[in-house]
């Protein structure tokens, strides 16, 4: 079962994808959408086959309360930058205005000459977490998982002491296509995470190689920032980003990007 949003006939629909069918849900906001699933009140009666529909994928949530991101959470990504592995998580933010959906065509942003890619596993919070007492209990606060790409204006990021302007600009967060509820798949602690550009493999690693695990990140953040349902955490990207290649090989107009996490699925978008 996969939860998401689409634009169909100029109307936004929250719905469930089950096999190849789309089940529209009678909700109009993110929180009630997650609650319907948690309360086993999703409606799985009338449906349409996705192959027969004309629609556009939207970000699976419209306005997450917070989008928190983790920098340099794979050791090889630190190494390719000439840095030692981090001793505590680097936390920064993106915003709901950063998000675009699966299959989006993203205009190359005018404020950068080095648009870079970063595939990431996204964690959606389903239960409030504040000052958790243990790392292991963090699993109970996860609603589900999605795929993200932390597009980065690398030259802007490098020119400033904080990362916001280089990370949180409009259209900088392809996300989706949907959310996989956490109770429908095993914990994604041993998943292949990958990205290709025009069919060329650029990033390939395993979520088991995160420096700071998914539950640790939730535990760590909750000590100072209350996490609430609909919040999203991007858990970091592996090595292989274009800026640190020799020579640099960041995104160009016309590029077709595909990224994925093995138990979640595939997220695609392009640059124009």
C-alpha cells in the first residue's frame, strides 16, 4: 500500500495506490490523511487503474510541519569532500515550497552554476516525539518512508556560512512518488540507495552505512526540537555527488535523474 497525492482534472486528490489501482480518499489535509491510515479508516472500494488515468504526481504531503535534513551522514560522502566522519549530526532545513513531485520537470535555477544532486531516504513522522528516553523507541514514531533528492546550489552553499540559501530554494526537493507506511515493510536498515543520471550510475550505497541511524536521528533531534506528525527527515546522501567528481560533473539542462531505495521504489525527475 502506497499513500500519495495527485493532480487530476485540475483537482488535488489524496489517495492510496494498491497494486496498479488508485483509491481516492475523502480528505483535504496531510494530518487527517495520515490519521485515516493509522485508524484503519481508508476507503478501498471505488478505484481507477493508474494506467488509464491522466494525472500528475504531487509531493505525497502538501505542507509538512518541518522538513529537517542531515548533512554528511555517510562516511564516503565525507571522505569525497576531504572531511572526517561527523561526530554528531549536522541538521539543516528545507521548506514545503522546496518540494516537487515525481516526474517533475525542474527549471535550472538562475542563481547557481553548480546544481548538484543528493539521493536520500526520507522518514515521515507519525507520532509526536519530544525528548525521547531511548533510541530504540524512535521506531514507534515513524509513519513511513519516501524517496527524496536534496538538490543543492553547490556554489551558493560554499559561499555562505549557513546552508539555507544553497539548499532550501524553490523546486529543490523532488520527493515521492508516495509514502510507504512503516508497518508494511521491514525497517529500511539494509537497503540499496542509488541514483543515475541519463542511465549512468552516480551514487550507490547501503542505508546500513549511515553514520547516524534512523532511530538515532529521531532521538537526537527530539531532544531539542519536537517532532510532530507530517514532519519529514532526510537522512543524508551517499558519495558520488557531481561537485566532488574530478572534473566536476553537476546537473545540466536536459538531464534525466532516477533515484531510489530498494524497499521504497523509484523517484524520477528531469532538469530543463
